[in-house]
């Protein structure tokens, strides 16, 4: 049985993770739940899953939670409390599903303990990929992808076997005192990674991006996600962030990671090997497949998820994204190429720009214009440590807030 801590338990990923865990009661025990503010919801989850440790990142909400929590439940207060939760000594896996860079410090806290990480918060690797992967190499923690695209790549690469190479290794190794940190999934022989993208609501529509409403941008045709991720999908910034995430997870150069728009969201990503063979991972569009694989790896278990019926699938279409219409992809590639603190700046500026759009303070097209403006003002620091990454993030957020 694996002990699980979930950071962001009331969000879409967190709720789906609990559904997976509920379907496999003999395999998992939830020992910690963390939220940003919604303490009433997390208290209900704690009662349902008999959880003794919860954390609330907002200090005032944490105080209110502590007053209402039943006896036997320990409430960890504020951001430091989330770090404490991620550091629980008996945790086997910490699932990080919080929004943005707020996941970085708790992930690092878990890694220092040698705990495996099921990562749904791509911004952690976007902003601090070098810091995080070096820490994993030192502690033996595993980075198991939860994004459907990166889970798909992981599954395609897993078919090649175990070898020294990338950042993924057999999860059972981490539970043995004399484990070999060198055994990893073989990432060699890859010609390129093909990240698929649903394309969001506008990829096949001729729309004026200066007039797009919040409601239109949030109307994703396939996936039910949080507001920030949904807007990132509409601008295709999420694919730019996923390019950088894939680079750190699988040690594949950014210029060998391509994006294909695939509106049906059946093929979740593909790997092309040096011999020209392309391996794809397919399933119906449901995040539980990727979550379950990260939690159960290397096992595959039947939890009643619907199988894919290709005979009833009308079509599978693929097209290259129009990067002239969706400049966020170009900005992300530029940030990845320039490296250092620039990816953290791009990520932070994008978070503020999305917030401004959701508040109707800027236009939809203002999202990438604001990100580009902040990037142009930044002086890159190469080879940043954790504190430098956080400083760059803080600077970018302040600069984006002050920009019109």
C-alpha cells in the first residue's frame, strides 16, 4: 500500500486523484491533503478518506479551519504548512496539483526527503527544471508525470526498458535501502517528441482575438480544467510550457519537441524513434488514466475506466499549429532557448496576464503582449539556484502587475 499526499486536493486533478484512490482501496492510503483556501471542502475530504493531516495555504483560512476541524485532524498553517505536509516522513508519493509556482517549495521539500513526486504542476519544471532534476538525482526521488501528454510520452518510452538516462526510474527502487539510482527509463534513440494539443476553442475558428470574451475563452471543447489552465489552452501557452516540461522530464532537446494540434484528444502524445517508428499512446480523454498510471506505476490495474473503441472513433486529425496566430508558443520557445531565469519570468508574467484577462483588465490578445513586454525587460541570470528562480518570479509578477 502506498501512502499518498495530495497538494491541491479540491481542484480538478485532486478530485480525480481521489476518485482513482477510492477505486483502489487496497493499494493507497491518503495521509495528507492541502488546499489554498477551500477548507470546508478539504475537511469533508479528510473525513471521507480518514486523513489526519491537512494544510491550508492561506493563513487566515487555516486559522478558521483549525477552529472547525474535528479532533484528531492536524491543520498545518500557511505555505510553510504545505511544505510540512509534503515532508511527511511516511509519504510514498506526493501528488502536486496546485496552481503555478506555489508548488515549487513543497515539491523541493518532498524531494529532500527522497519522496516520489507525481507532478501535475508543469510550472515547477518550467521555472526551475535544472534545480528540481538535480535535487532528484541527489535524493533518488522520482518525477512521475501526471499531465496526459507527458504521461503518454512516459508510457511510450517505457516500452524501451530500463537504462541509465532520463529522470524517470522504477518506483520500487526508492523503497529499498540499497537501491540503484542509476536505473532509469531509456530516453535514448528518440528522434523527436510529438506533443498533441486539443487546440482549445479557437484553433479552427476565425476570431478576432481583441474581442474574445472570458466566457468564450473558458469554453474548452474537450477538457474540464481550472480557469488558468483553460486560458493557457486557449492561447496555446500550455503547449509552450509543456515543451519545457518534456525537456526536463525526458532529457530531449527543445528543438526536437514538436506540437501537433489534435482536436479529438484521443492520441495524447507520440514519440518518434531514430528508426522512423512512431509510438503513440491513446485513450478516451479522461485525466484519470494519467493520474492512475503515475500512482500505480509500474503496475497497470483495472479500475473500470472506459476502454477506447477505435471502431466507433469517427476520425483522428492532426495539423501544425499556426504560431503566427498563437504567439505564446513562440514566446515559450524563445524563453527555453535563452534559458536561465527567462522561463521563470515567462511563466510568472503569463500567470499575471491570465489573471488580468479573467478580471477583464486586458484583452485576450493582451496576454501574450504583456508576457512579451515583461520578457523584454528582464536581464537573464544563468544557472540560477532556487532563491534566484523565486526572485525572478517575484520580479516578473511585480513588473506584469505594474504594466498596462
